[in-house]
């Protein structure tokens, strides 16, 4: 599993609702977790890992504190504050770019865990921002889609998509 970089098509598409809460889902979430922490991320959405599923991971500590990871399957907002805050964001799928984005300060979300159990959680500050950023990915929205067209054009003009790394098993055949 590798990070998918903009402008790959999967990053622009809405994801599918998860209906099967089995060992395959748990395995995919485990792989996503490793990928997020290896990439030093605080959040990861399934499309960023090449999966068209409604799954996000959120850990505001980037793995620096135990038990901070929240896995959200089929997440959605049930309430958002009218008060917003503009802060800079980064994205694993757009490395090198920093974009100021307006987002609600507080939200309440509902989601399922990997076993299908429904949870409700109130989030604020940094935690809410991460969840909202990852929720956007599930709808095919990137952080650059949240700024003026002229700003987006400038930002993407500066962006260079990273080259894909060869898989270890492929390296022995290349010279």
C-alpha cells in the first residue's frame, strides 16, 4: 500500500459505503494505519491509499501517544458550528503544499468502528480539522478545492507530483 498523489483519479471520486465488517476490512485498516504512521501523517482517508471506501483514520498525535488513533467507517457530520477558523493544512497526497482553509471550529460526527458499532463523537480544534480534511477526501474534495480558483491555479502550478517508488521486488530487474 502506498500514498496516492494528486492528480490521480481516485482522489476526485466519491467513495463507497462500507457494508462488510469482516477481517478484510480490519486488515485494510491495519495497512492504512502503518502507511499513515510511516508517512508521519495525522490522518489518512482510504482513497489516499488507493481504496474507494468510506474509511478515515485520525490521530492528532501522529502516533506519538498511544491510544489516540480513531478509525471511522462511514463517517458523517451530524452537527457543525457556524464559527469557523482559517488555518494552514498539509496533505499526504499533495506533499509540499500548505493551504489556508476555513473549517468549523467544532463538529459532532457519527461513524462505525471496524466491527460495525455506531459511535458519536464531538471534536474541536486540531482534531476536528483533521477529521474534516479526511472527510473531504471521501467526497473527492482536496484542500486546494477549498480556495479561490486563482489561488488553486498558483498552488498547483508550484506542485510537482512525486515519482512513484519502485517496489522492492521490481528493483532486482531494473538496471
